[in-house]
C-alpha cells in the first residue's frame, strides 16, 4: 500500500525495460474475426541506464524477440484491460475529496462487457473456448472407453 503519487512516479521513472508490440497476421486473414489469425511480434529492450536521465539516449544492453500466438495476445489484452480498470477503481477509492463523476468508470466497464468495436470478451470466448472444447472432445474420442475424468 503505497501512496498513489509515489506509485505513479515509479511507474514512469527509473525505467530500463521497454516493450514494442507489432501485430501481424499469420496465414489467411479472417475478415469476420480478425483475432483468430492475429499474432504479435514482441521486442523487449533493456537499457544500461534508467530513463529519464541526463543524456538524451541510452545504450541498449539486451534485445529479445518473441512471437505471441492469438491466445497469448488475447490474454495480454485482457490483462491490460483489467489493470486499467484496477487503476481507475483505485483512483475512485483513494479520492479524499468528494468522489468525481463515475461516468468514465461506467463507460470503461460497459466497453469491456459489451464491446461494440472488436466484439470484446464474447469473441475471445467463441473462438478460444470452442477450440479448446473441440480438442477435448477429440482427445475423449481417442480415449474411447478408457476415459479418465478429473
């Protein structure tokens, strides 16, 4: 439990790790649901000195590239959305003065639950849950009568 202003300072200062995500589509792009083929190329940079600093530049000491598959991209996006929601809720919870308008918070929650643009959680559920259940039913058919349930 750290004061909000201290948390914000260290969130944006003394930074030496940076991420760059570049989206790309692997295979044929599905126009109806683009997230099925959406992959990310994530590049992680580490610098010798923390930023911001006195110099206008910093030497990059390490570079790592990783490809994230569509499921990992979805998990990453949901994690970021949850973190934004937590930050917004903590602003409202830590307000010492009368609470500000809750319209931004309600709009954020509404956008997560009923996303009109990219389909939101419903798209993730329909794509990944169906794919997982198909794999499970396929493996159950292979097991036949020797099925084992947890």
